[in-house]
């Protein structure tokens, strides 16, 4: 490739192939970078190379000889995108790379991407916001920094930047900070931005007795419409349903992307994001593209970002439990409660009826008194004469005689059966 032409392509841009401008990843992690191309390049060989200078970009991996290892490449002609995955990233992997498409007898098409491997903290590269507005920027960190103090500072260099706010003394005002150790992210919100707020900033993590770690982001405040913006940086969807986000951009030639932090980027052609169906509609006339994520799951909750030209704007998606699931849970709780209540009513009713039946039995047989001693072998019952005066005077010396049987109440005497 001619060095001068390569330099022209890098400065002036390109046609037919596009990718993200900058990617920030934590050391030890992995990243997948998409390179989008036009229909005319479906059958061409694609490659990934590292740019050391304008005349040196040795290929690392090629689509006609893909390999599995630290760096791998995969071409998807149907979606017109090839992806490069880099694993086990180190600080030495930071640098400028090219998504290359070979052109037989001509000049290769080579858009560039800058890969930044950070020490445990990462964020966006460039965020734009309109003057007078507000913006929230997420800063992600590794598991080992969950209990460390986080901060937001201003300046070109991490070691000399001016701290603005710390997570151990958060404040509500123009700039505020909020740490979420469970999600391993802290967010910085800046309100009522002015032109004077345009500068480089750092997401920092304090390291006791050592050098702090962090990642840099450039904030650009515009007087008119920013290069890239969203109506709201937070969107909520329901499990199993869909959610939509509108991203506005300022350049008709921009390649629009929807990306997930630590995930993949989708274009209007790709149709999915890490397996999640995504529909992107790009309205070039009004310079707005809408993103619709379908079939939402709870795990889709997290940070995403719109990308166009050199701008990025983060968006947080929250997926709530579906209404059907909520109704089912409510039905189960109510049903269980009613069942317990019904059992209590049945027991109380049975006891009341049993007591009532015993009382009625006593009322119907007022002369009968039955008693039983625990463990006794015999049940004794009394024999009562209805009217002693009506007893016949005639009787034998052996057995008394009585008048009609109706005048006497007889009760049985029964022996309890013992089981041997």
C-alpha cells in the first residue's frame, strides 16, 4: 500500500468500510470490534493489522486463513460485517489498528480504530452535549476495586488532574457521583454544562500506597445541536417486550451504531446484538436513528451507547419483570392466602358444629349421664326411673316388677375391648 495514499485515507476518511473510532477495555479482558463493509466487498479478503507508522501495518489475522487464539477474525457476508476478537488484553495491545479489505490491483480500504487497554477502569472516548444540558457518564471498573474510593477529575493527565468529586463524599449540585459496586460501575452526572466545561476528564480509582488507575474521556460542549445526542439517557422496558431509543446525529455521512459495553456493536444491517434482536431505522433526512431491542430479558439491563462520526452517548436500559409474571406471582400469593383462610374457617366450623351436636345430644337425653375414667375397662351408665310413684307394688322377693317399660330408662353397660 502506498504510504501517502494510506495517510490520505486515514485523514480524509473512506467509503464502503466503517468501524468504531475508539474502544476502551480493561486489562485482562477481551473485545470484539466490528468492521462494516458494502455489498461490493462481500467476496473480498478481510484482514486486521496494527498501524505502527504510515508505511507499516503488518496483518495479524486474515479471513482467508482464520485462526483461533489471542486474535481471531470472522466474516459474515450476509450481514456485510467482519469481526475481530482479541482476548487476554495487555497494556501493550493499546494502539491504532486497521480494518482492511483487500482490493486486487487497487488500494485497500482501511478505516482505523484506536484500542485503549486500561488498568482496571474504562469509559467512553468522546461525549458531546449541548450547552445548558446535562449528561451522565458511566465508568466501569474491575472486581478488585469494588471497595475503593472513586473520583472524577479534570485534566489531560491522570497524575496531575484536578479532583472534582469523590465517592466517599458525594455531593448534589453541578457535578455528582454515584457508585454501584454490584454492577461495578460508578456514574458521574454533570448538570447545566457550559462551553467552559469542554475538556479532558478522568474516571479515577484511588490506590492506597500506589498509582491510581483510570481512563480518559473528552467532553465536548456545543452551542447548537451536538454531533450526537439522545432525548433521555435512561429507558425502561418490560421483560419479553421491546424498548426503543432515538439517537440524533449531525452528519449525514456518519456510520450509525448501537453498542453494548463489553459487548458487540450493531448497525442497521446486522439485526442483532450479542444474540438479541435489534432493529435500527436510520432517517438520513431528519438525522435520527431509532434503535428497538426486542424480546427483552432481565440480563439485558445495563449500559449501551449510540455512536455516530466521532461521538458517543451512553444510554442505560432497565428491564423490569413482565406484567404477566407479576400477575402470576400476585395470583399465587392471594390464592395461598385464601387457601389458608379457608382451612381455618373449616376447622372453626367443625369445632363449632361438634360442640353444638354434643350440646343437642345432652338436651335430648337429660337423664343420661355417662362418664368414663381414663384407662378404665368399663363404661358405666345410670338407670333412671321416669316416675318412681308408678312402680308396681307387686314384686317378688327376687326381682322387682315395674309397670310399662316406658316408665324406665335403660342404659347399657359395655366393656371396653382391649387389644392384646
